[in-house]
C-alpha cells in the first residue's frame, strides 16, 4: 500500500516540476553591415518570426525566413 502512494506522489511532483511557461528564444543581437547606418524599426513586428534586417536594395525592414519581406520586398 505504501508503494503506490509514493509512486503517485513522485508522479505528481514530476508533473509540477516539469510544467511551466513556454518562453520564446531570445532574438539575436543585430549588427549593421560595414558602411551602413543602423535604422531602428518604425513600427512593431508584423508577427512571430519576423526579424529586423537589412536589404541591400531597399534598406531596413521586417524579414521572415519562410514568408520573406514584409510589405512585398523581394
């Protein structure tokens, strides 16, 4: 009778310890390319996964690795 109580309490303790918040990974610190002045974002990120990045032709903008440039840059 003692063994099932210990197993149940150990399972309950493991459930409490292993549950928690999901934390998004930290965004990498961005450094401007040589010879380019850094321009801060003028509006908030359009969604999850977008990173403020530099485009050689259009300048700075939000870029997503799957969806490309926000507002149609190619």
